[in-house]
C-alpha cells in the first residue's frame, strides 16, 4: 500500500493576494491619455473609463485628480492653449496686424494637430490660466491699435470666434457632415452660382482662405479704430 504525502492546508488569510504597490499617476498622464483618445477617436472618445484603461488604473484613480470628464476636458484645453508661443505676437514694436496674423497662424498650427480636441474647445468654457493669459495678450494687442476698451473686447471676441470656428470647420470629419446631395441636385442648371464657385470652394480649407477671412476682419477693426479716432 502506497502511503500518501500529508499536505498541510495553507491558511485562507495567507492565500489572499497582497495588494501590490499603488500605481503612481499624475495629471499630465491623465491629460496625455485623454489627448491620445481624442486624436485616435474624435471628440467623443475620451471617457473617464477609457482614460483610466489607457493609463492602466481604475476609474476612481482619475476622479482623484478630476471630478468629472468636463474637468479633464477643461484642463486639456487649457494645456493646449498653454503651448501657444506668445513670442510670435508679443513684440509690441511690430505692426498690430502682423501680430494678430502670427497669433492666428500659431493657433491654427497647434490646434489642427489635435482635431478631436478642437470641437471641445468650441463647446466649453475657456477660463483656465493659459486661456486667460492668451486673452489678456490679445486685449493688450488690440489696445495697442488705439481701440477703446469696449471695442477692443468686442474685437477680441470676434477674432476668437473666427479663429476657433474656422479651425473647427477645417478639421471637421467630412463623414459627419452627411453625404453630398445626388449629382442631379448639384447641376449648373439648378445652381449656376454654386457650380461656378466650385473651384474657389475647393480651396476653403487652406491657409490662404483662413488668412483672407482674417484680413477682412482686420480691415473692419482698423476701420472702427479710424472712425473712433475721427469722432
């Protein structure tokens, strides 16, 4: 008869798995993950659960740093605005129009690299420290033109709407805009002006068109400044 080896049972408390070291996490890692999700999947891709999975933590760990998704988005938007190089438009010795164009081009270059985040900028408040610093510089720039305070504030708002709106349209996913109407609905017979403008419209998403519109706005701001000076 073969003897059996006696196996001593392991106490249950020793069988419980000891927790490993807690995963270190930073706000920047969370924002990096959110930006990566937005870049990969568009403006609806950055859920708290998705962010947590991307950095390898439980969702509660994200909530330790940000109370909700909106707070993550606001912080991310402000960080992107903080990457704008103020030196390109801060030289008060340059003509004010050149400074505005430099700022507009800097914003377009930076934000177009992250199209998924642009729509979130349009849809939410921009009240973080970097956004406020940018707004302050823009108001200073417009004050240098000779505009009085109210007109400078209105001009700043107009420029922000144009710049961010143009960028949002430029980076929009054409698939989300719906299909083009059937070919018969786009014939020159029914829509002759639209047909004649096709070549021009094809260049709407371009730096040339962006600057064309911006310069028309700057013409209006300059006229407002000159009119105020005369009166």
